[in-house]
C-alpha cells in the first residue's frame, strides 16, 4: 500500500449512508467489512513503522545516555500526519478496492 498516494481525508467527514451500504444492501455488514479492513491496514502501517524505526535504532547499555534521534522523529511525524486506518478503509470501500464475499450465501447454494 502506498500511503503517500492516498487521497483519504485526514479530517472527519460525513458519508452518504446509501453509498456505504450499496454493495451489501446492509449497513451493518458494510461497516463490519470496513472495520475488518481498517484492522488490516492498521497492522500493515504498524509493522511498516516499526521496521523503519528499527533502522535508526541505537542500542545503549546506559540509561543515562538517552538522546533524540532526528530520523526517528521525522519518521514518526510522517506517520502521525497520515489518514487514520478507518478513513483509508472507507476510501477503499467507496472506490471498490475491497473484496468481500458472503459465506452464508455460499454455503446455502
């Protein structure tokens, strides 16, 4: 996922309920799918952030020598400015980039 090229909103916005539940015809099912995707996105972002912070980590045995690493601060600031995972998930949902299927209807057929 390229986080720099996303056009998801950083601030809170109001969505049209009909657009959200259009693919599933059930608002609760749509929100459940979006929430699961937001969890996946959050996990991806967290893993990516930890990997980038590990690149700049310095390990000292002395607790007195704690200093700020400017690279780590810049990486952290970049990730703080990103849209939240739920905003990214809603944006993906509205642009039909989320694959989902109903397992109940699959098992009945």
